């Protein structure tokens, strides 16, 4: 990419897209464009094709998606598979038809089987059954990844894919009904502190292991791949480190300075027992994360407090 190349970030207002925009601008890219949902409905094929025909972006980061945590995925699976397939199909096909130089598709680590060997290598994709609570979203993301591979194989399109681990940071979704575990816990602890509540309830047993990557690190990895990687196989993006949900809750409790107790509700689902990405391929390409978990949580909490002010 040249510094004045026209770069379209689909989903530029979301957690992932906004971080990619920040990273591109910090690196001196001057022609970064984005469209709000009102300006461009990515589930509408005609609107997407018109946009690509008129704007002619040279590079595309496909970060737009319909996302949510265990509760949202379990409750609305039809919306999760349908809307994500629509977005992906429309953008990837338009990128092919209107001769985009390179496209990066962002997936999710939930594409891997529930009982995957750990840490999870890229080649473990489709080697077992998916986690039922987010199967719809995972199937959509697998389809997007494969679509990029098939367009590359059949037409030579430079379409690549990356699979980030659990992300968090500025612009995250803190809605308790639809958010992921990190922002949900940050909000729960903050509200419990403000309201002087005696305890905070955490879903599940606290035993599952999770890997977390600050979204600014993820964005830096995505831009690095766009600049340096042209392979057919997707690439994991993560830290290669993990913590239990209990350990995560304890760190957030300390950062928020909540003095009450933790209570784990084992009637609620745990989800996948362990999900650690093997990031040796990404490190082999030349990139590694920089933001440690506690520092990232402090940053995310500060953003949340400022946003509700």
C-alpha cells in the first residue's frame, strides 16, 4: 500500500474497524474511507456494488460484522448467520468484480472446533465439531475465509484472512445483553462499585481459559499483514497467552477498585473450555503483540468511564 492509496475500512465505527483506522492514520495513510450503516448498508448488494463502482477502493479491510457474546449468539443464531453471510458475500464479490488490489477478511477464533488441541494451529480448522453456542457466527466466518481462499485460487485475487483471538479496548460493546465477557465484566464491576453492591456475579464456573488481545495490537497486526503477507492460508492473531475467567475477573476487580466479592453462577454456560491460538505463523511473518493484559484493561476501563460521562 502507498500512503495515498484509497483504503476502505468496512465497519470503521466498530471496535475492530475504528482501531484499524487509527492505526492506518498513525502510520501516515492519508486516504482512508469509511461509511456508516445509514450511508451504506452492507447487507444490500446493490448499494455495495454502487459504492465500489463509484469509490473504487484499492485496498479493503473487511471488519464489518454482526457480533455478540454467548447470550446473543445463542438467542439470535438466524440473524448471526444470515447477516454475516450477506455482508461477506457482497463485499468480497464486489472487491473481485471491481478489481480491488488486496482485501483482508477478519474472522474470529470461534471458527475452530470446540475440543481443539491447544494451542490452536491454523490447520485445525474443520477438524471437529463447533461450539454450539456460537455455531451460526462461526459458520459464517468460515465461509468468508473459504470464499477468500477460493477467489484467490480460481481468479488470483489477493484476498487474505486473519483470525483474531478475543478482542477488547476502546469502542467495545458494553451492553450486558449482547457484549463479550471482558466489557461485560468491566461494566458489572464499575456499576457494583458505584452502587456499593456487596458482590458481582460472573457467568459460569470461572475455570475456562481465554486469550485476550487489545484491539490496537490487533489493528497493528492486520495492517502488518496487509503490508507483508500474501499467503492463501489464514493467519491467527493473538498473544499466545491465556488466563482463566476467574483470573480475568480478579484483575478487572483490582483495576476498577471494587471491594466486594466475586460469585460464580455455575448454572450459566461456560462456553468452550479452552481457546488459545498458536501464533507462531504470525511471529514467523515478523509481528508480535505489545500491550500486556493489565495495561490493556486499564485503558479499556478508562475509555468506558469517559464514554458514560
